[in-house]
């Protein structure tokens, strides 16, 4: 169906995907060693922007091939037994000279947050950040729950919301603690305002291994 030679890569969907490299919506897997471990990737994609797993591809982008039926069985088990609620996905098989590559597509979910059962038998929420699966912060978890409740957002602007947007119009970022100090409010109230503004698409949430901060998505009226 698909050839993997470099000369034919221009019109080869598989090789075009591989050339993109791993990132927010793409992950390479040589093989699936554990249904429980791959559940983290499934929920991370479902909880964020969706994405694809390419099974039978090494981290450096070279094709090694896989056993399609076995890998698909592993993914099905992960989605059904180690994800809550179950993560929906579709699959596609890419034959190549080096072997079969199994493509798993996970759409962005409307049922989030999805939880994955970890090795300590704890149900945890993961999100996709660049090419990594990270534990979701409380802010991101609240945003997911807010999105699951409805598709619209009505914000009643007070001086608290306006102060945050004005600050971000003048500065590139702010943390929750800095916002609390800026307007002298509790963590609970600050979190609620941030969640509402993020849900409305007015601010962005940035998560790193050590920090979480917020920035202005675009010009806003305040």
C-alpha cells in the first residue's frame, strides 16, 4: 500500500508524518510493552489536542516495523481497562519495506478529563505538553471539567478580571501566586477566574516541570 523508500516520500503519508518529528500531537513507539503504560499517552492526547501514535517507529524516526494485531490488541486493552472514561481511537496499518507501522489516532475528547491507572493503582490525569506526557495541574484539571460542562462561556468582568488582562497586556506572563498578590484575593478565587478566562480563550495556560504560568492569547477588551 505504502512504500518507505526516500525517493517516494514526497507523496507518502506515513513518511510525511514521520518527518514532522515527535511533538504535541505525534509520538513514536518502537513497540508497546505495557497496556498500562501506554494508557498515559492515550489520555494525554485525548485531554489535550488529540494526536497520533506511530507504533513500529524508533525515536530517531526510522521504521522498525511491528506486529500489527498484537499492538492493536494492546491499545484496545489500554483504552478499555486502564483509561477512565474509555478513550476512543481509530487505527490504520501502513505496510512498508521495513515492516508494518500501526497508526493510532486519538481525537480531542469531549468527555475529559480522562484518567489513566498508574503503576501505584492511582487514577491520574495527564496532558500533552510538547512531546511529553505530564500530570495535569489542578488548574488544567479544572479547565477540563469546565469544558466538559458546556461549550460556551459567559464572563462577568469585574476589576479582578480586568486587572489580570491589563497586567498581561503589559507583561508576558504571570503565575497564580503573582495574580493573587496583584489583586489581593484568595487562591480559590484566583483559580476560578483563571479557569473562566482560559475556558473563554482569553488567556493561555503554560505548564513546565517546575512551574505554571499564564499569558494573554490575543488582544482583549477590558
